[in-house]
C-alpha cells in the first residue's frame, strides 16, 4: 500500500520568507564556494556576503513578497509571521550586520582571523535573528534563538590562540546554555498550562486557565531567558568578559543586531503570547530596568578598558530599552524599537572607533589609547566625540531623543518612579562617556599612533556612521514614524 502523500504548499505561500531564503541560500552557496578559494581570495566571499545582505535589505524595505496593507502574512501554519514590525526590525538587523563586516575586514585580515566560515556564520546568525523576529510560535522562538546563539559562540572563540578569547567563548557557551534551559523550561510550563505552542492560541487560552501558578512560573522563566539574551542585570555576567575577549568586529556584531532580535522576541512572547499576564511581567520588566540602569552605569565608571566600559554601558542601555516594554502599549513598544535601532547604530559606531584606530599589535581598546587624539587626528577625535555624545544622550544627537521617548513611555505607563530612576542614571552615565571626550581633548598624547592603513573605506564608513547620529538626531521624526507604523500607530 502506497504511503499517503503530504499536501504540498504552493510556491506563492513561500513569498513572505523570501528574505530569509536569500540569506540561507547565500550562506550555503558561500560555504561551497569557500572550498575552492584560498586565504588570499577571502575578499571574494567577503564581498559576496555584503551583496547578499544588501539584496536582503532591499527586499525588506520594499516589502517584496507580501502586501502588508492586507495584514500580516503567516507561513507554516502561523509559526512564521511577517508584518510591519518584522520588516522594520529585520532591515535594521541586516544593516548593522553589514556594518560589522565592513568594519571588521581590515582588522581580521591583518591578524589572519578571517577564516572562510566567518561570513557563513554571520549569515546564519542573521537568519536566526530574522526567524526570531518573525516567530509566531514558541518552537520558532527557540529555533531562531539557538541558531543565533550557536553561531555567536563559534565567532567569539574564533581566535583560538588567544586565551582571553577562548575563555570568553567558554563562559558564553556555559551561561548561554543555562539561559536556554531556563527559557525552554518556561516554554514547557506555558505549554502545560495552555496546551499550545502557538503564541496567538496561548494568548486566547489564558483567560480560561485555572492553573495560574504553572502559567506564571513559566512566564517568569521565559523572562529570565529573555533578560539573559538582552544582557539585562542581574543576567549580565557574561557580557563584560565576552565583549573584552572576542575580536572587536565580533563584539560589534553581537552588541548590535542581537539586541534588536531580543527585543522583538520579548514583544512576541510577552505581548502576543502571554499578554493577559501583563501586570505581572510589566512588574518584572520594571525591576529588570531598574537593576540594569543602576548596575550598568555605576560599574561602568570604574572601567579603564573601553570594551568593558561599553559592555557595562550596554547593560544600562538595555535598561532604557526595557523602559519602553515596561511602559506598555503601542507607544511604549514603538519607543523601545526606536531605542533599539538607535542603540544598534551607536554601538556599531563606538566599536567602529576602536577598529579604525586599531592596527596589528595595537588594539586601541583602553581609554588611555585615546589620550590626546585631538592633537594627532582632529577629524577622528571629532567623530568619536559625536559617538560618545550620542551615547551620553547629549542633544541634539540621536541618543538624546531615544532616551526621551522611552522615558515618556514610562511616564505614560504610570511608572513615574522608573522614569526618575532613568533620568538620574542618564546623568551618571554621562560621566564615563564625557571622560573619553576629556582624555581626547585635554590630556597629553601618549606615544604616537601606528602608521595609518592604506585603505580609506573603513574610516569613511565610520565618518558616515558617526555623523549619521547627528543627522538622525536633527531629523529623527521619520525614524520614529517608521517605528510607530510597525505597531499600527
């Protein structure tokens, strides 16, 4: 007797996942191509990777394959959702992923740290983030998260001859595995309470649930997993060591796009999934925001290594991002998305400054390395000033408006006390960013900068990135309108 034939989905049903198919197909194609290329021709795979990301970016901003005016598109029985939020977030993720590759090429090439699998890992990690952003089911959440995490672990430990890098990768794997276990256990409890893994069905089933303790316990475990992926305190213990130990281009990559993906995961799971338990998870988010703001800003003051300082500042910025989630409502989520995009661009520029100044044998990863930079390179000092001022929230830079909109979201969400904590911590945080500006303009130079590289692409990209923070700060409304449109405002 012949086996029954499974119904096949029409090709048109796969149109909403065209961007993901392009990224995955590009990753497999590069994996095969690398077999035929030696180390001297890595520029070919590097250029093709950027081409794949550029094509994906165009597909996302043009909404190719889906008509969002007709509502969200669902694929694989609702496991994959493509809506305005997905396209906006994915476009930002693809952009900063491309920036990390552009910034990292000279650095990795000089140190012989550009293996053929690196661009493949970047594309697979990007595909994982895109799956996470479009998750309509807890299964898709976990698949996207693990694809991103496994690729990140491999990239952090890429410099196998460096003890610091290997140690960072081991810590990342161990702690990341614990966080994944917490998330998976929380998902199992939610499934046990609701009988479904589909986020929409979970949302609809919560009203009739009698076993509330199981549901709430599952929600707490999932919040813990999300907090780890965001890097929120007190789940931030992996962040400083990983940021310092990983090669700087990899640090740039994991500090930008994954934070946007984690925000989208939090929105999908908490709002679209366990939304009816809002009073409980809003309280948890407010607590996470408070701890992140206080711990991140206070501990960052004591750091002398710039990468560790930026790691603790990431904790504080995650606190600001969570302010929007805690505030709740479409306005709060739009503010959090705006902050996530702004921070991704600022983080790319901050680590880009380290990469532009770095040379073989000189990492430029301590604050003292920036002493007297204005006397040696006024243009570079001016660009770093733009980046640090934006991170500090100095008007009219982009970071100021990002902080303003999330603080307003907290106030509108009846969390005035949390908004006040945010304002105080923003003032504290300005200290360590302004310290970098102070050593550039008021301290005497120490030694001399290494011979500049012959290439001009990375300094030009950094200049555009840094000045973009000022331009977007002056004309931030279109970006905010874009974020509001993602939530139907």
